C-alpha cells in the first residue's frame, strides 16, 4: 500500500494541481479504510475468543438445564445476587416471621436424614447460600453442632462470607453439604466442582431444587430434570431422589462422594 502511495505521489508531480490534490486525498482515504478494516477484524477475533473462553467455563445449556443470559460480566451477576441478599425488607422477613417457620421445616428434613444415616451429630456440615442461616440453626438444633453457612453477605455467627463458585475452604473439609440455591449458580459446573472439592470422601451432598418450572428473577439457570446433576457430580454417586415441599422447591437429590477417584 505504501509503495503504491509513493509511486502515486511521484506521478502526481506531472499532473495539474487540482487533480494532484484530489489524488492525494483519495490515497489517504484508501489508507484509512484499509487500517479500519484490519482493526475491525482484530476486534472481532478478540471478541470471539473471549466469548468462547467464557462459555467454556460454564456447563453448556441443554434441554434439561438452561443457563440464563443477560449478564454482561461476573460483577454484574454478583451485584444482582446482592440486590436480593441485601434487600432490607427481605432480611427483616428472614430474621423475624420466617425465622422459626423455616427452622422447623429444615429441622424435619435434617432429622429424617439422620434416621437414614445420611447425617449424624458428628458431621462437619456446610450450608451453601445460607442467607441469614436458618438451615445452620436447624442443624444445630437437631444436634449437628459443627455447622456453618456461606453467603455473599455474612451473618455472624451462623454464616460467613463466601462465593459458592469459589468456596473459602480447604479440600476434604466437610462430611455433609446442603444447598437450596442451585438455581442461582451462573456456572453450575463450578458450583458442583466446589462441593466435590470440599466434601470428604464418602461425604453426602443434599440439593433441594425445582424441576420443570422457572425459578425467580434472581435465578441464573433453570433445571428441568436431574440428568444434568448426575453428569455434573462426576466424583459422586446418586443415592436417591424424592419429592419434597421446600419453600417452592419440589425435589430432593442426594449424592455421596466416592471414596476413590476413578481414572478415565
């Protein structure tokens, strides 16, 4: 391009000044268009690579598990979750009129799990997405004293600050993990991987989920069967599935982490 430009400028000396001016302007325009085209291709390539990288970090949507779109970045997703967790009206409800009611329901769930030997008083337990800690308090009331919850907003002494996509705990920490916020996971694959990382071998994970219906406006995914969960829990075996009435969630899914990792 620049060789042609110099050649054109040399030839321009032999033609009238008006034509010379027009020729120079035309060459500059061609240079500008060429550079813009190169810049556009570079930006398109970078955007495509970034999108591919972001998509690969989450489980692909399928007929039975659909990831909701609309989040421009992870900070936007976190801020949306905080909008619910920090809502003063909701927090007042969770700590007053909902407090005893939810503790009673969770206590019945946990008592039944104890009778099935899926939970014991000596189980080191974690509640994921615990908000103000009703599940944690229920565990303590049924005799599981070593229990803690995590949420984006802490609620001492029952709940510590933590992102369930990146749990703030060491590997093989807990005997028992419970969550009823799977639908809030933007990256279900990472959500489950963190459970299996922090769960001890032979440890138990209980999920309460809603099947065949959309969650609330803060949900990041919609689940329509347990098949995706079975695929996500690669280091665990499915123990059982049953119907429950868990504050809008209708299905309880139980997984037990395998004692040894099977190499594929």
